C-alpha cells in the first residue's frame, strides 16, 4: 500500500485544483439541470442543497475510494474502459509566454501515474467536500 503523503508533492496542487474546478462546475450544472427539468414539479420534498448536493457529494466520495483502491493496486475494469474512452490527443500551440519563461508549469499529463492517481483522489475529495458540507449544514439546520 502506497502512502498518499509520500507521493504528494507541492507542484501537484495546480492540476488538482484545475480538475476540482472542472468537476465542481460540471456537477453544479448537472444539479441545476436536475432541478429545472426533472424536479420541475418538486416531486421530492427536498431542495437542491438538501438532496442533490448530498447525492453528488457521495458520488465523488465513491470515486475517491475507487481511486484509492486503484492506487493500492486493485485495477477494476471500469478504469481501463474509461481510460480508453476518454483518451484525448494533446494539442500544442506555440505562443509567447514572456512573463513565465523561467517557470515550469506542470500539467496533469506531465505527472507520473501514481501522481495522477493522487491528484484525482485529492480533486474528488475536495469536490465531495464542497458539496457535502453545505448539504449537511442544510440538513441539520
């Protein structure tokens, strides 16, 4: 079993936060679409924060656990299928970056395999907390 703290490095924070932001915004769009079209007649007695945020938060916690199992050595077939499904070609654009000539920007693709998994664990966990904390506060108030 590999330790997450041993693998995590400070340069992994940027790809982790970028992934967290993208996941948060897409999940927020899904929640708002659910409230607009599926829950249009308020079929559930719960609101967006009570019900939908909790479901999305638990979803990201499940993905955090699956990524941890992947780091531990368990390779479910879903990771292989999803990985082959979402492979994208890297695009390289030549631009002048005068302000950041000396600074090396680390992207998610530049990370090693274990570092990518730890970044996914962190981004899924942060995203789940962003949804679960307001949901639990709304449920208990």
